[in-house]
């Protein structure tokens, strides 16, 4: 690395990361912050973990609670993010759930698993993509990263059919003219 320009590639940019209070989301936030980005750390239930993460990355950012299993959750999250930052440069749709459900499950549980998985793993991401794209059109562009799964390409175990189907749909949620990229 000697002699290379080690400037921070994302200096001054604000990036919203969903499902950021732990696991992959936390690692994404840490890397974005290391590159100079100001993270917006979304969490649903783990406020302490989100606060700890923001502290670990230097405290320059925001933590936002939103329940993406609720239809209005993604829009509320986006609005809070834009209210905080004014300009959001990137969106990482990382939030996701996987519910084990058997085809022998009672109908209410079966449908409930499918609805929850699609709401969080697909519809929330699609709603956030829509808001981000409209924002990027007026703000000079941006980037969207949707975190999917091999289950969306190859199918999933029998007990995780809703997960594989939702991730397959998420993989196909990728369009992008020149003003933004997905």
C-alpha cells in the first residue's frame, strides 16, 4: 500500500444501513465509517447495540428505530434519515428475517410467515429503494446495495420457503439509470 493515496473514499457521505445493530449490518457500518461515511444506523429492537456501534465508529451519525415489519416503517425510517442528514448518498438494505415454517403448519401460521418475510425482506427494501431513487434523482445520484442470499438463487430448505422466495424477489429488484445504481 506504500505510495498509494489512502484518502477515505466515502468522506462526507451519509449512508443508511438497515438492520445495522448487529451481525453483517454492524460490520457494514464499521467499514463505511472507516471509509469516512457518516452512518445512519437502523435498528428495530436492539437500541443498546446500535448506540454502542455508533460510539465505536466515532459517534458521528444517527441511530434510528423503525419496525420494518409494519407497512409504514420504511417510510418513517427514510423520512427520519433525510430529516437528519438533508442528503443521503447511499442505502444498504441489510435487514432481514428467516422464519422456519413447515408446509404442515396451520394456515394462519403459514400465511403469517410468508407475510412477515415478504414485508421485511422485500417490501421494506422496495419501499426504501423507491424513496432513495426519488431522492437521488433530485440530489445528484446515489448508490443502493440490497443484501440478498444464495437462497434466492438456488432455493431454500423446505422449512424456509418464504425466505428463499423473498430473497429471489429482492435479487430481481435491481434497476438503475445513470443517476443512481442498484
